[in-house]
C-alpha cells in the first residue's frame, strides 16, 4: 500500500501557529478579567509587549516620515511668502488667503470616498501611490507663473494628499489598542509639528544659498528639492507599509493572528465586517460621529494660525532669516507636550480633562497675543498657544477610532468624516488672518478663544454620554456567561485559522468573516 508523504516544514509551521494561538486563546480569558473602568484590556503579557514593540519598529517610522514630508511640502508656500512668492505671482488682496484655502477644498472632497475605497484595496499600495502623486504635484509647483496656475496646483495637491492622514489613522487603529493608539498617534503627529518647526530652518537655508541661482527664486528651489525627496520616500513606502494584521510580511503567521485577535477583543461592541455603504450608513446615523466632527472642527478652527505662523512671527520686527528661525521653538515645545499629553491620556485612559487643560492653556496664549504688542510677551504667547493645543488632535482622533470602530467599515468612514468636516476649518480660517489685522490679529485671536471653549464643551458632552454607555457595557461584561465568551472566541479563531494554515498567499486575501460579536 502506497503511503502519502507530508511536507514536514509546513506541518511544523502549522503546529507552531496552533500552539501560539492556543496561548492567545488563554490570554483572551486572562485579559477578560483585566478590564479597566472604560472596558479596555490591560497589556501585561510579554509576548504582546514584544509584538507591539515590533509594530513600533517596523510601521511607525515610515508613517512618520511620510507625514513629515506631507507637511514639509504643504508648508513650502507658507514660508515662500517671506521670499517674495506673492510678489512673483503678482498676488492681490486676499488671493494668498485663497491659495491657502483651495488646497483644503480638494483635500476635503477626497476624504470620505478615499477611506471607503481604502477598506477595499491594499492600504500600503493606495497610500504610497497617492504619496507619489502629491510628490509630483508639489515638485511641479516650482514652474508656476501666476495666480491661476498656482490655484490649480494647490487644488490638485489637496486632492492627492487627501487619502494620507485619515488612512494613516485608520492603519494605526487596525494595529494598536485604544490604550496604545493615542500615544502612537501623538508620535505620528510629531511629524506634522517637526515639519512645521524645521521647515523654517530648511527654508532659511535654501533661500540664503539658492535664491537667484539659475534665475530661480529661492521658493522655487524649495518646492523642487522637497518634492524630489518626497518621490524617493514614496518608493520606499511601497515596500515598507503593511496592509492589515493578517497580511503583514514582517510578522510571523502566529504574530499576525495574535495582532488581529487583540484588536478584535479591544474594540467596543465589535461586529463582523459589513459592506462599505453599510459602514457609511452606520457612521452617519450614530450621533457620536457628529459630536466628534464638531469637536475636531472647532479644534482645527482654533489652530488656524498654522498657515500663518511665519507671518505672525514677522510682526515681532525681525528680518526674514531670524523670523524663520523663530518659528522653530514653538513647534519643538508642541512636539514634546503633544507626546506627553497623549501618552498620559493613553496611560490613564482619560481624555476629557486632558483636552480641557490643553485648551485652557491655549486660551491664555491667544488672550496674551491679542492684548499686548510687547515683543517678549507676544513670543511667549505664541509658544504657549502652539505648545498647548496640538496634543488635542491626537486624543480626539484616537477617541473617534476607538469609540466608532464596531466594524472596520464604520471606523474608516467615521475617521474620514471627522477629519473631513474638521478640516473645513482650513477653508474659512485663512480669511480670519488678513495682513491688515497685524500685529495683534485680534479677529483671529478672539475667534480662536471661542473655538477652544467650544472644544471643551463638546468633550465634556461626549464624555458624559460615553461614561453612561461604558457603565452599562461593563455590567454586561462582568455578568456575561464566560463559557459563551469562550465559544464565540473559539469560533472566530477557527475561522481565521484557515488563513494561517493556508500560508502567506492566503493571508493576503484578508479576513471577511469570523469576527466576534461582543455581548
């Protein structure tokens, strides 16, 4: 009788994966007893800590570099104004303000459709592809001749940049738990702040060394150099970004399963996947989505200074080079405080007080800037309102992803909606900063105070509602039949085991079934 041989290596890999998954199952039961008052799981297992460290090493650096270059390219025009960009393009009246606004018109139009598509394609290819597109558009900005051509280029830049930020937040939320997400989003967001900080130094160097070379103004060289660097980074992103926990090349099969399972357990009211349009409907009919959208919009309205920071600093009376250098310290302070506040928020699983204190400090900064023309006091106020306010964005977007993540489709749409409606602020806030209001910019500072108060009101309103919901959910968790939890988790694990047993090729298909329906 002829015997059938079996390849020992695949069988060994399957056996190893099964053992690891049995361990994951045990951890699921253990962590079920380790809920905090918000229903979030504690991270105490060495294997999970090692997995998170691996995610930090492989995924976060490339996302950070992409975001750094995203804002570096965007800030080129802001700094270019100090190098005669408005004179070279013969801008008049509020045309410069319109150039700032039009980018966000294109940016907003692409947000929600982009994230709906993101959930149905490979995120790594999609995000890297659009990075390449915005890099090319940004590079070609160096050849624009007048207001109309710059207007068209800025609109296209907004469209091509649209998928990146919400896509990155969605990707982080796929790999990190609620407690981990805020601090990772804070680290990710430092790419924005450090780009805003060092863009002035980079611009000062380019303007000093290349202005007039080959007959090109320094701002044209700035667009060309930064755009070419972004093209190189986009190529690298194609190979380095993951797609989902179950199809990540630099994780082992057992690590992929573990990464998937821990997010399933952590997400509030997790359900099986739905259609893209169902996710859109669920996000739009959940009242919490709209409270979050209003809160993010008010926050970004208060942050309208970011597109005019060099102009505001210039009112201190220094030359162009010194002005660009002085834009650096406020954003360095913001980088430190943002990470600290977001880490604290994640560590203690608390958001409302962190947002309240941050906005209170920012309000003091806006008030001082509005009330005095003293050089030292005004610069201190800039450090204060820039340094205090940036952490709120990380906390807010992490709050959206964890609260509205019952399905991947709903989460993707909710994050995109919050970012889209939030960034509507960038369309109208540029008109709050006319040059005629210098040096106090009273309209903008007063409006920023009002916007900040609105953020605090939204945060407390959302918090009260969520605490009521959380209290009910935790009662359900502790009264739930544990054997039912075991059965549900086993069913889901069995469904996803087929992906591991099928090898890496099968993993690329993702997982559409078998998610746990939390009671």
